């Protein structure tokens, strides 16, 4: 069995694969005390694959945890110039966030055509991949909660309890004005990036969504949109076969 770990900015997602099927899965925090549930489900693990964007300290804890609990050396994915038919579009390929890179190669493996890869979490990232697998670069902006916090910290009158009922409609109270405004900004970025990707071609691109906050944005698009819960984890098998 293989334990796969996606250490993100705010949480850690994990799953256990056996013969290509998901046996167990869960979400823990960066606090090692919460990893007990993960360890309890990981019997007979023979490999541990990791995507880490949570920083050196969390990566080191995962490395020591893997060695201490299982006697295994955790295998950390990194961004490369080319993997699985995808060409990294960054000027310095190894500086592309590994979570974005894994999501890109996983999306390309699914679509095998032009696609927009949208990850909605702490940040909102949008990456453009052309018809031949060429990554054309991308965009990084704050996610919804980060946008709200910026307004809370920078103003005295903007305060509300966050809910998940986003809309394109102009807000008629402060909460709706902020939430719908941030939602529309995010939606506009995705629509603009899609237009940029499809400029000069008749081939329709697929939008592949992932991340815990992706559902309301994905719902705004037609059958061209797909939602993949574990896109970053899916990319680990391609990056570290």
C-alpha cells in the first residue's frame, strides 16, 4: 500500500492506495498530534509519497514521522521541466509550486487537451495548459477567506459572519456585497484566463477544478468543467511513479 500526503498551507490531506484504489482518506492539521488517525489507518504501507508546500518545518516533521512510524523514507515530489507529457512553463521550473505542478500534470493526464487548472484553497491559482501539453503560466490571487481577512484588517466598518451562499448579484448588505464581490472577482479571473487560453483556436478547453472552495465557482460553468477532489494527490503517481 502507498500513503500519499498533500501538505498544504492550512491543512494536510492524505489517502492510502491499495492496487490503485483508495482504501482510506482523511484531513489533519500541521500539528503532529493529529497525525495519529493517519498512522492508525496506514498498516502495511510500503511507500510514502508527499507533496509539500507547507514549508521546511512541516516537511521535516513528515520526514521524521515517516521514518519513526514506518521505517520508510518519505519521497517528496518536486517541480520538473517536463513530466508525463507536460512542459513546465516557468522560467525556473523548480520554482513552480509543487501543488500546482502536480495538479497540472494530473489534469493533463485526464483531459489530454487544452485545459485550465483551477485550485481554490487558501489561494486561488489558475494555470493554463495548451493543446500540446505546454504549460503557459498562471495566476495566483488570494482565496476567499484571505480576501475577507484583508478587508477586515484594513477597514473598521466591514464585519460580517461568512457563509457559503455566493452569488453574482450586487449585494444589498455588507456581507453580500463583500462575498459576492470577491466571488465575482474570482469568476472574472477564470473567465479571462479561459479566453486567453482559447485565443486563436477553435478547440474548446476543459476547466478542471480542485480544492475545498471550488464548488460554487465550478457550478458557474457548463459541461466543460470537471471537479476533482484529489488532483494534487493524483499527480504524485505521475511525478513519482
